[in-house]
C-alpha cells in the first residue's frame, strides 16, 4: 500500500472531507467510507498548499505552490476556472500562508508580499442574480453587424448578449475606474454608442472619461477626457470625429483616430448642464440643457443657428457668446440642484432673477382646448412654475422626414409630460406639442423609432396584458423586455405607449387603412368603459394612440429598436425579476396556461360539448366545475362519494 502525505484538508457540514497532497491531486472523501475517495480532481502541476470550501462543499478553491488557483465544481466533477495571475514575485522559495474570510469571501495569500483574491463575490439577490448587471442599466445598443445587444450600466459593466437566446456572451467588469484613497473604485457608465461601421464601442462615464472598446474581446483601445469630474451625458460617433456632451455646458469634439486625450470644445451657448443630444446627419446636432434650453448647431461647421427655451418655445432667444470653460452665471444667491442618476429624474430649486419673476408664465405648452380635460397634469403653483424650469430628458430625430419648415422632424420630451415637435430647418422652429402621459407626475424619459418613422409608442400595460393584448415577447435580460413595436417611448413609471406618426405634423395628405391597425392593435377596439389612457386623450385627435401598456414596474431608462425582427429592447431603473418573485411566477403561470395547441383545442372541444343548446341554463359556476373536471384526468370514486352522502343523511 502506497501512502501519500496530505498537506491540507477541510471538512464540510455534509460529512465530506477535501484533501490536498503532494501528488498534485484534490480528493473528496466520504467521512463514513474512508477506504476510497469519491471524487479525484486532476490539473495542478505542483503540491497543493491551501483549500477553501464554499456553498457547503459544492465549490472548492485549491491553491498550489506555483501560485495557481483552480475552482472545482463538486456536483459536476469538473474544473470551472483556472487563475494564474498572482504576482510572479509572490512566494518563490518562501512558503505560502493563507487565510480565508467567509464573511466577504476574500482569500488572503501571504509570503514576502500579500495578495487578496475574491473567491466568488457575494451577490445581492434583491438587485441581481449574479448573471446580469448589479445596478441600473443606462444604455442598451443593438449591433446589426454582429447581431448582439451590448448593455452598459451604473455598475461600470459592459455585457454582450445574444438577443435570441438571452445568454450572456461576454462581460467586461470595471470598464471605467478611478483611484480614491489608494483604492480602485468603479465609475458609472452614463453614455454609449457604436462607430459608423458597428465594429467598436464608445462609452462615457460620470467622471468625464471616454473610452473606445473592442467589445468582442474586452480590449480598451483609447482613453479620452472631456473635463475632470464632469459627467458625460451623450456621445455620438460620426465619420472621422466623435462628439461628446456633458455637464460642462458645451460640445467637445475628438478625432476618431490618433492618441489625443483632450478634444476641441465648441462655443458655450448653454447656461446649464447639457442632458441630451440628437443628431441628424449631415445637417444638424441639437443639444438640450437642464434649464430647458434648446440649441441647434450646424454639424459640419459647429456654428449655432437657433436657441430656444421649451418653457416658451415660440420665442427665439439671442445667441449670446460665452467662453468655453467659464463658470455658470448664477441666477441668484441660492441655487441648489439635486439629481438622481439612473432614474432619469431631476429636482431643482432655483431662486428666479428679477426678469424671470416679472415675466408671465407661458401656458402654450398645452393647447388651450385641452385645458378642461387635463386629468393627468400636475398643477404647479404659479411661484413654483416661475422658479423651476422645465428640463429636457429625451430627444430624437425622425430621420426619414425631409428638412422643411412645416415638417416636424425633431421630438423633444419635456418634464411636464408633453412632447414638443420641432423643425430643424434654419427658418423653422417650434411647430406643435401633444400630451404623452396619463398619470400625474409622469414624463417621457426614453424614445426610439423605426427606420420609416411610421409609429410612435408609449404605453401602460400590465404584465398580463403584455402577453395577450399586444403581440409581444417578454424576455428578462438586465431588466430588458422585448416587444413587437416600431416607434417606442418609455416613461418614468414603466409605461410604454404606441402612437401613429405617419399622418402627424406633415403637410401632405396621408391615406390610412384603419382596419389594418385595428387588427394589429386591439387597443383600438371600442370598450364599454374607456381606460385612463383613452380618457385623457379624448380631445387630442392627433397623433392617434394605438396601444398603451405597462411594460416595467420601475422607470424606463432606455429603448432600443431592432428593425429586422420588429423587437424593442427596453430597460428599467432596477431589476424587477428578483424584486417581485411572486408576481413574476404568477405571470409565468398565466403565460404557460396553454402550453400546447393540443391542450387549447381540447378545452374548446369540451366547452362546445358541455354548453350545448339543450343545456342553455347552465350557470357560470357549474360550467367552470365541469370544464375543470373535463380538462384534468381525474378518476372519481363514485362509490365512496355515495357512501359519504348516505352517512350525512
């Protein structure tokens, strides 16, 4: 009999003993059957010097003298990971000492140096399942070249998904970082886009850094910066250049080649932080600020040609010049701004200047004939309305429409729930607006469109309606829901609505075939009692509301449309999969009620047999009981039932 020296061993609560020896093997023993090991793991090339057990012995971490860590899955009896990135000058001829902290799952390895290795980071089940983002998703992008979805979030992760199976393909952790008190901290990713060839990914973070990635390999190609500790709110990759906007009140331009880290700033025409931007190639880029300013720029020359404020959109403001990098002009002595990242909401309290206090409050945001039926509008007091400007949280261009004065090409979502329609023509401007919400305090936070700009979607459907009233597919990927729509718009409380844009704000006549839309959108069918969405829009004929549903339980932060398969990718502020487990399981049961065509057809066949002409007086309760008996294969014991009946009598 050959004896091998055991160097380390660990014992689990399930009476398993794990040993590591000089023969480079990890063995798992049953404490009651010690004659032979039940599992033997091979793979190390030197003696085992440390063993760590997790999940009651379901997972084993083994460290060998050559600084190699292997992770073993005991039920599957396989190696799931090999880690060889420990410093080369750690150990050597010096013996290794290890200590494992089960509270934070840190393995401390000490020799002439100390290394800390995280062994399976603890997952907060209220935020994530360990497979998706751990914080809110800020952007989801569909790549038509590789046919994948790339998501970025507040946890500084970049994840590549397969949209057809829902599987995660690749993960980049801590894409943006900063050093705080000698410790590396992740930085929230706030903006992202692809290059013109859809081969590279551009991300912007809350500390002002911008990076170019090969997202298929996770390699960072280039570092850039717009300004120190200045959040990047939007990035755009054009041909030969990159445009970025953020909290520095102007546009910063970079060349898409080279190694330059700082770009060229455009003129500063805003008086507050820029929240979003929209581009119409090759003509215009539009930027909007937190105070409601809207500035139109020539895309080729970088010169502004229009400046407005959404609180009074019909008045064109002067294009006053302000040096780049200058400090913001103070509206008064007191100016406090509070923002919540990831939710799309913002709150501001500013004391008005003397001119703002004396100026009348514009009420042109809503048409006058709608004021009597504004059932979903927050009635802000006059003083508050004057001191709190309307912020702009989403903009989108209708790319298929021509550049004309009387054609609405730009949609601007403002904080009071309206969507304003603008023309980006040099002689154009504000055209009209429409009410896009039906719940007080709600507003549009994200928009997307199909290539033909035929539809506009915003909605409020519950999860059960999502399965039956709109032909949609529900698939959870980092709080992502897929729905079969064309132009989509997300609101802060999870609503998505569908509007018809084909005949809205165009000067030419458009012929509509309404029966086609009624077949596709059952929301257009007449109801005995109209819902809130229909009641709030009785006096608003255009644009036509095609559907309304609640797609998420939290704020919708971004929408991305896949035109090839008519799928919408929407993301919410925080995952609801594990936050509401009972609601999710209930929806899954409803969705799988008719798991096969045979079961569904069998039900209708039994219904025709049970409720016939000769049994027309059958009640709903009796019908329900008889269908239940007919659907389930239950053999009744009539003799026992008859005996029980006799005993009761």
